C-alpha cells in the first residue's frame, strides 16, 4: 500500500494540480520530493498522519503526508 501525498497551494503546480498523489513507501519525504521535482526548500511544513515531521521521515505504507509551501510577501 503506497503513501498519499497532499500538496497545498503552489506545490500543486509540481504535480499537475492534483490534490493527492500516491507515492512509494520506504523512501524519505526529501527523496520523494526530489523524485517529483518539488524543490525541497519551498516546503515549509510537513505533517504525516497529522503529526509534524522532518523531511527525513521514512514513509510507511498508508501514511498521509500534507505539504505546505513557504509563503512569501513584501
């Protein structure tokens, strides 16, 4: 069973505007972001199953990962 990635905001641009993407377990979130072409530095917050995690978290089967982007302004 894969993990589910849910990007929010501008991060959806990197996954063809999809609200959910199935990804392989057994990799870190950082590795998964790089594989999907999402710049690691623009991801400000990662939660896994509603618990904040680092980008070095190893994905497990059935995990739900939410990604929030850095918000810029001026």
